[in-house]
C-alpha cells in the first residue's frame, strides 16, 4: 500500500500531516508520485487540488480529513487518525465513487476532468453562445455565462447560481445560467436543466470579448475572442473513488453546511 499525504498550508493541517506520517511510519509506504491512496488534509478546496494533482493514470483512492468544518468530500475528523491508519492497513478497503465531468475544448482537442463544475464566462461584456444538447441547438444564451456541475459540485458555485442540490447517487449533470439576458428580444430557458448521463452539452461561443473557462479550482483558461470556441461537456465514464470507511450521509452534510444551528433557534 503506497500513500501520499496532501495538506494545505494551515498550521493545523501541517501538524496533522506530521502526526499521520509518524503513525504510518513502517506500516505503509509513502509514495508522492504514484500512490494507491491520497490523503487530503484541509477542506473541500484542498481535496480538489489533490484530485487535480493526482488524477493520473493509476487513479488513486482518496481520503479527506477535514480541519475546519465538515465538507462535501471530507469524511474524517482530525481526532480520528488512528481509525484512518487502521483503515489503511485493513485487508478490506471498500470504496464509494462520485461522478466526474469530461470537458473537451474541441478547437484545441484538449480534454480536462472536473469534480465540481465547469463555467464558461466572459471577463467583460456579454457572452453570446449557442447551447446544443446532443446534436440539437437548444437556445442562444446571452449573459455572463453558464455553469455545468456534477452532483457533488451542485453544492458549490452552482447552488449560489440558483441550481438544485443533487444527491450524488443521481447520475446527472446540471446546467445553470449566470445572469442571463431575458427580455422581449432575447430568451433563454431561465431555469436549471438536469441532464442524464450519455447526454452531451456543447457550448459554442458566438461572441465574447474574453471568453474563459474555469473548472474546479484550476487556473482559468482563456479561449481567445476570435475563433468561436466550442466546449463539450458530458458525464465521464471515470469516477472519483473515496475510501468507504465512515461515509457521512449526503443530506447530513447538506444540513450541516447550509442549515446548521439555525434549526434550534427556529423551534
Ligand atoms: P475557495 O474560493 O477557496 O472556496 C470556495 C468555497 O467553496 C469554500 O468554502 C470551499 O470549501 C467550498 N466548496 C468547494 N467545493 C464545494 C462543494 N462541492 N460543495 C460545497 N462547497 C464547496 O475555492 P476552492 O476552495 O479552491 O474551491 C473551488 C470551488 O469553490 C469551485 O469549484 C466552486 O464550486 C466553489 N466556489 C463557490 C463560489 C460561490 O458559492 N459563490 C464561488 C467560488 C467558488 P472549503 O472551505 O472546505 O475549501
Ligand atoms: Mn477552499
């Protein structure tokens, strides 16, 4: 069993990393290059960075320890390190998995994977883009941009844009608008769309001063204003795998993250 530990720069995370490495010494092999298991220490953002660093050919399993509050990808608490070490040495390492998005920049034949979402937007002015679902032109969008999220990404920026919270067992992606222009001249659907797996969304930029795509917490990619960029998005055949040791119920996470203590106050 080869493991890598990926921690954010917070002092607390670095302390946990040291403690974990101490407990793992002589039990598991540390391999930062080709690990079987990646242990992320920090928040959801830390796990996103770990995923983009390690989502290489050998597709490791992820474990995320939360050092702030409970996140959407983080299962372990900092005071449960021994249980985590026990999991690492146990013979039966069950996993669970979540959907990912395949993103293709058609003009450049470049592909990326997203765990949370992709956004297509313009840094200034209005983005005009054709939205194809499958082979059909569905609408012409005008506004700030569009966001396509995975189920686990539905609680990220997609939710702030008015998207629905989607249970990760639902194999679907969600298309949400970012400030669409809607009046007697221009018309978009105006509500989030939930698309099943095997369906492809194709966004064809018609006009934008500086169209960019962002995905998860990766640096934005500038598509260039002149060449009618086409971005294709679909649910990936690959999934991200997490250690199934103490999986926390999705609705408990949603409740903990967005409702929390306010319930008691409302009684
Ligand atoms: P960040 O700007 O440092 O953090 C944005 C916040 O989003 C953090 O609180 C982060 O949690 C949280 N987050 C990340 N993934 C989430 C998920 N799947 N469900 C619920 N919350 C989530 O950026 P970052 O930490 O590098 O993460 C990038 C992600 O942040 C993007 O993929 C996007 O979904 C989200 N985001 C949201 C908004 C918004 O709601 N307006 C704006 C920008 C980005 P931790 O504190 O645990 O890291
Ligand atoms: Mn963060």
